[in-house]
């Protein structure tokens, strides 16, 4: 994907630069659920879900699209 300015917009997961400061980083970021001091990679799948109406909290949801993030690319790929 790209913006009107032509800059790429895409998924990023970077962890190697924060491993040395893990205890402090976790204290400042309580929303982070997993850290580890080893290098690796992530696999990300996104599901886009919709509801036919929003006036009822029990409205049924349905899957409208599934996408993958390819390694090294800012593009989304249908899953």
C-alpha cells in the first residue's frame, strides 16, 4: 500500500534494538504481552470482521476478509 505522498505504509515488527532494555521497556509498555531476547520472525494474519448493525451489542459478526503480511513487503496479501 502507499499513501498520497507515495510513501509505503505497512506492517513492521522490530525487536532486536530493545532486547537490552527489556525490564524498563516492559514497565513503560504494559500492553506488550511477549518479549524474548532471541532474534526471529513474526507471521501475521489479519481478519477483517463486520457487523450488520451496531445498535445491538449481541449483533452477529462475520468475517469479510483475511490478509497476510509478506516478509519484506508493505503489501497485504489475501489469505
